[in-house]
C-alpha cells in the first residue's frame, strides 16, 4: 500500500511519539491485511506529533475497513 501524494510526514514536537516505533508500525500496517490493534507508542523528546499520528492511523485503518 503506498501513501497518498499529499502525505508529507509528521511534525516533530517537544514531546511526541517515538519516531522509530511509529515508522515501524506504519510499515507493518501497510504490509498486513488486518492489524492486531493500536500500538502503545512511547512518549519521547523530539517525537512525532501525537494528533497527526493518531489521525493518520485512523485514516489508514478506515481505508482497510478496520475500526481503530
């Protein structure tokens, strides 16, 4: 599954989701037919904006027909 052209990534914020964990989850989500559930991302300094990540995951799960 490829990302839509308009997707440009996530803003970095003072305290946000662990970037490695988010990137890994999104990669796994794009390769899986049905995700297990929402991931427990750690909150770290200079992480991804939580609201942006949560919205993106909701959109991806909706595209897969899964409630997130």
